[in-house]
C-alpha cells in the first residue's frame, strides 16, 4: 500500500527556509479585538478601507463604532472595486494624506486588503503604485496595518502579496514584499455570514488553489507543506456546505481556517503558473480571480504533473482520494477531482465563458510569463506551453 505521509526528505527540507506571518487573532467574535490591535500599533487617526458592499453589512459599523468608542479618530474610504484599480489606490492615498492618518484598518475581501496595502506603500514610499511591480520594491517600512477579512479565500490578511489592476495595460500587477505582510490579521468566521454563495465559491476555490500551488512550489518548506496539507484537507471537505449556506457556522469556521492556513503557506512558498496565468485574464476581462483560477488549475496540474506528479500524489492523499495506480494516474485523478469540485460549487469550466477570446492568447501568454508567480512554478514553461494551456482551458 502506498504511504500517505509525504516524503519530506525528498521534498528538499535540507534548504534554509523562512516563515513569516502577522500576529493572528482568529475565532468567532474576533472583530471585537480590532481596537486593541490598532491601539497596540500606536494608531491615533486611522483610515478604514472597505468597499461599498462591506459598508452595507453589519461588520463595517461594528468595527467603526468599536474603534470610535476606544477613542480613535476614524475616517473611511470605500470606493474600491472587486479588482482594485491603480487610480482607486491613488484616491484612497489622497484621503489618507488629507486626514493625516497614521494607520489603516482593512475590513473586506482580498481586493480591499490589497488596496489598503497599496495605500500603505504610497504613504511611506511615495510615487505611484504601479512602480512597485515585482519583488521587494517598497523598501521603507509601511504604516501599521490591521486586516480583517470578510471572505474566506484571498489570504491577503496574512500575505506579502498585493495585486493591483493596471487599467491602462489591462493586466493585473503583482507586488510582493515582506513589508506588505499586515501587522495583525483578525479572522472572524462570523464575518463570513453575509457572503453570497457565488463569492463564497470563488474565494473558496482561490484558497484551494493557494494550497495546491504552495505545496507544488519550488520555494516550499516543511512549514508551508504542513499548512498547505492541513488547509486543503479542511477546505476540500467544507467548501460545498459553506457555499450551500455561508451562514453555516461550522462550515464558515472551517473555511476561515482553511483560507488562513492556505495564506500562511502561499505567502512563504509563493505560487505558480495558475496564478501567473490568472492575473492577466483578470486584468483583461475583470472576471473574479477565484473563478479564473478554478478553470486554469486542473490544466496546470496536468502540465506540471507530466514532469513530476509527486506533489499532487500527496495532495490527493490529503483530500482522501484513492492511492491506487501510478503516481501519474493519481495526479491525473486529482486534477479531475479539482475540476469536479469547482463545477459542484457552480464555477465555470472554460475561460471563454469568462470573456477570454482566442485572439487574446498571445498577449495573455506574454504577460503570464512575466508574472512574479511564474518563477516558483515547479516546471519552467515555454511560451508554447503557456499558450497551449490557455487554449485547452478556453
Ligand atoms: Fe489567489
């Protein structure tokens, strides 16, 4: 019988690895801890970054009222789109400067938290947000940032990633740097109760993509491996129940933990070709990030597994798939199961339905190969490889 325990010695754990996370406060009712976190970081005049959807939920007034009751001066900026755009970050930064703020509390999904990171970069480093594309370009320490996610998926509350929509070039820009890890992540599963099933599915499949890409990444370590395997085991078995009823406390708590651990894994291991290929599609079609990932992921798994199926054998075991057959057969079955799971939660199965056309593929291919996430993909793709994966996913 095949072992279900990953062979960590064979997975390169003789390398030096670092593991960086914020202070994490997690559990039902954790939002009550936001004022103590803000005060502990020395904030006096803070800006809440949210979006229009969040402002209409109970979570925004709960956080704002608690912060004011704690004696903090609070202003807010909520003009943020689902894929945050560079001009929105410039406008939010102007607001931050005009109100002479000294810290940021982000309440929302990945887009809101990424926009907050963008403001924090500009507050201490100046310039324009798109100048920071790439790795470690923001060198001056950022003002304090508390992140309270209201979706279970992006992992931005614990990650060193900030994704910005470059509307002129119609692509998404990946900004990575250790300075971008928030100071405190406050993960309250109660805040997931107001999610729509559609966003629950998109963000949940994003979290599952993070587990798979972090585990297969060339920058993985034992610490990221254990987080990724725990997260996929939890998320895989909770996502359908959660999408069926985002107010289900048990499923919401499981998905909150899955997204959190997946975030801890991928911020340290980085990602791979799914995210590298997803970002240009998101910029071109303004389609939901998690839905694009879910379409691309089975194709990327098959492409990577043709060279080395072993990470996917471990992941298949973690979600309870049969260990029968060759490693290549198990990896192929895992890719099929990922596609089935995405379909079961109502996500599309082709990029065409998200607005991608065949004549977009040359530009998408060029942009995907330049994305920072491509560097840690376990297989080095040629332009022809990337174009073929896009074509298969159409
Ligand atoms: Fe993602």
